[in-house]
């Protein structure tokens, strides 16, 4: 039996739980997401 996990669903699940527990985290999570996506886009790594 092989388990294949992808990174994006795990990150989104963790972010969702974090927002439910600490609503003020939303600003930091969104900012971090945008920064990571922007840096990966500049480096040529498609998501």
C-alpha cells in the first residue's frame, strides 16, 4: 500500500485549522502564501 501526499492540500488544511483556532493568523497566512507563490513564480517553479 502506497500513500501519496501532496504538499498543497496539507498546507491548506493546516492553514484552515490555524485560522479556526487563531483568527488573527489569517493575515499572516495569506501574506506568507502570497510571498511563497510570488517567489516560486519568479524562480520559474509552476504550482
